[in-house]
């Protein structure tokens, strides 16, 4: 039996040398090691082996099984290695990889997030309103009469039913005041605004604004000034100068335009107009009180401030962008600078 096992081993290892594909190696495995294979058949004959030889024969059986098994594995491994090598033939594995492009936020998104973050720190919460707006919310309730130039059809996108694409985010002031349940009201509303402007380096027909409104029993002009000075120094840097210039807006009284002067190196030393603001006109409180039918915003007892500005303009000033159209061109050479 010992010599039979030895010759089985020799025969098997010799046979292996001639096999070069997976199918024949599998057939070999079944032939020698399978349940009905030759080695299994020899093992079954252990029963006939006299007791004093069982130990030697058992050891031999194991030795032969291991030799055949590992011979088979070596051949299978070599076959796999050959396949791997063939599949990358002609590919230079030492070449550096191609770096993956990393995305980043659009400069407008960045400035909107900065503006929102800054105002949230002062207790403002986000509010929203529709971009297709009624004349009431966009104009009438904001104390803007029918003959006001902002309502000119040639400057505004009207729908056949009389609604329009909102010309400013100030309409969210009315949307908010008509629905809130209690004081104080302290909201910010970033969003799109629409005008039928000729498109040029400083005008688009769709642009972005952010609106703020604060209403309570004793909101003062000093609150407005402090809030805006803090805001612009957060956005443009601590040395930014902020100037309030008397102006007119229908929905605020008094009203101001705000100019900033940036302290950054390489900037020309000049005031840049950046936002409109003022104390909410009592006529606005009267409008929303009529709609609400209650006295939460009684013009005799509440005061408030509001301001609004273009986010595109904010981004342009912050980054020294000279043409607003860059912000919508989606040219990655431009956008990459803000990554
Ligand atoms: N809605 C104005 C505009 O689009 C900006 C503005 C001015 C908003 C004064 C305000 C404000 O809230 O008080 O030009």
C-alpha cells in the first residue's frame, strides 16, 4: 500500500505538469481528490491494513494528499498570475494616477451662506416667499402706488393673470407680517428677483437679493445702524467703513442708502453703494393689519427696520469681480478661483 501511494503521488505530480487550463486542473482535482477519486479509494482501504502498519500508512496518506493538493494550488496560482499579467499587458502601472476634480460652492452660494450665517448669529431666522408674486405683496402693501416707476410694465415681467415675477425680495416682508403669530419678527429672506433690464456688466434679468426685517415694540434706527455695521464688517472685514445716506423708498421712512468703503489692499479708496434700508413705514403696518384683521402690527405701537441688498453685488465687491455675467457663465476657469 505504501508503494502504491508513492507511485500515485509521482503519477499525479507528473500529470499536473502537462495541465495548462482551469478545466483540466478541475478534472484533475476530481480524478485524484474527489469523493470518488483515486486517493479516496486508497484511503478506503485503510480497513485492510494490519494494525501495526496503520500509523505509517496513515502518515503516508496525509503526505500524498498534501503533496497533490499543494501541487494543484501552485498550478492554479500560476495560471491566475498569467491571466492577470495578460490583462494588463501594455499598461504602464507606474504612471501617476489622474487626480479627481473636487467640486466647490459657487461664489454666490458662498456669499449667501456667509450673509445668512452672520444674520442668524444676531437672531434672524430664514423666511421665504413665492417668486411669482401678486401686485399686492410686491407693491401695494409696500406702500408703492400704481403710478410708481417700479411698476412700469416695461421694467417688470407680468403674467397674463396680473401676477408678476417679484422685482425684489421685499415682498417677503408682507408675506411674513401677514402670517406670523407673535412679536418680535426677525427674518431674513435670500432669493431671486427679476427685472427687465438690458443685460450688461452690472445688470442681469435674474439676480439675487437678501432682505431683512425686524419688528417689535421699540426697534430703533440705532438698532438698524448697529446691525448693518456689524454685518458689513463681518462680510468685508473689520476695517470696513459704513455710511448711511438719506434716500427714498416707499416702504420705509426715514430711508437710507448704504455705502461701504473697503480697507483691503489694492482697492481704490472710494465709497460703493451696497444696500437700501430704513424704518418700516407705518403705512406698511396699516396694510398688513387690514389683511390680518387684528392689532398685532398696530402702526401706533410697533416699529421696525428693513434692509435689502443684491447678493451678486456683494460677491462682486468682495472678490473684485468686474462683470456680473461671470457669475452665471459657469466657466470653471473663473469659478475655480473661489474653490
Ligand atoms: N427692495 C429694494 C430694492 O430692490 C431694496 C430695499 C430698500 C429693501 C430699502 C429694503 C429697504 O428692505 O428698507 O432696491
